[in-house]
């Protein structure tokens, strides 16, 4: 199979240094909505200046370049092991080029590998498909926002809730309120409903690839996404927790089938630096675009 290491380095650079247009527009809109001269508007102006400088200089948007999470859709002719090796090589090159900070540390000793390699680091999800081309999505998940992610087993001892869409609403509102400004708001919340503890959180993170302004094809979920978006912003937490009108850019919900005994609601918090890009390779030609 074709060696795509060079292309993968470009994917990493693009995700790390060039914020997607939908997220940047959400930042601009948030800045305009905040009170002139307020701390919230000042924070957003600083963020937008940072975004422009990063794009111009080819340097990371945020000093925490996060955990690289790859989703790989590959044809039968490709080798998973070869793809995994090339992803690892690309990460080492990208780290040397300072597109990424060395972020992989031993769980107990804290020793840094120095090149973003480690045990199950990066995270790679593989999916074989019938198409004859390769598609790879990359998300850089910062640690601060990751710390604000959480999971509820409903009914929860933290609040009364039923195992339905209203129970989901209570869980997401609780998660957003507890995060305050610690997740570098304004953020985006991906929510997985159902599944087991592992699959529920994976589904939640997958929602962070959705465009900020898209609509959910499920009418019930779409209505709740819009309601939660409005209600969370009414909490007044605001950019970086300084107070204001924009705490989240959006809330993205998805469901999985579950066993009758369990009802999990997993919330993946993404900071304003929602760094994700998609690369496709067809007939040896590569393209990189925003989701």
C-alpha cells in the first residue's frame, strides 16, 4: 500500500494550526454578542488574535496540543498495522516540527516519551468499508477540556432524573454547570446516550466532529440540542468563566442501544479550540478539509 506518512504530517499540522471555519465563525459571533469592553469580549478578541497568528505562523493554536484521536476508514487492500505504524511515524515527525507538543507521559511515573508515542497513544479507531479510498479524521483533544468530561448512570445520586430525554437534559446541564470556565469556554458538548461505559463516551466524542451549525436528523434529539444550547448559555458562565452570553457553541447528541439495566449519559467537553480535520486519499491524491 501507499506510504502516506507525509500526508499524515500535513493532516496533523492542519488540525493543530488552522482552526476550522465553522468554529472560527462561532468565535466571531460570540465576540460580537458580548458586552463591549467586558472581560468576556476581551477573552474572545485574544482568542481570535491567537487563531490568526497560528494560521500565519504555522504554530499550534493552543500550547496543549492534546491527545491525537484518529478515525480511519480503509478499504480491504490496506493494512491496519501499516497504517498504525505510519500514524506513529507522522506523529514523531510532527512533534519534531513543533506542530505538536510532546504530550504522552507514563501513567504512573509521568515520564514523557518525548515524541507522542506510548501505550495506546495516540488513540486510533479503524473501520473497514466498501469504498476504494482512504479517509482519516483527526481530533486533537486538549487535557483541560477532557478533565471536564463526565459520565452519569441515570438515575443519578447527584440529581433526580428519569431514563428518558429529560433525564439526559438534567445530566448535560449538570455537566455544563460543574465545568464553569475550566474547560476553556465557549465549548462544544458531545453527548452519548446509552451503550456501555466505553461505547457511550466514544459516541460522545464522535459528535465533536459534527459542524457547529448542523442539525440532528432525529427531530427529538434536534429539539433537545437547541434547548440545551439555549439553556446552558443562559447560565451566564461565559467565555473562560468570566460571565457572558456564550458558554457553548452547541450541544450534539447521539444514541446507542443499551441493556435494560443501564442508562448512561456521557458528556465529552471540547474547548473553543475544536481542532479537527478530515483527510481523504483517492487515486494517490490527498485533500484535507474541515468536517
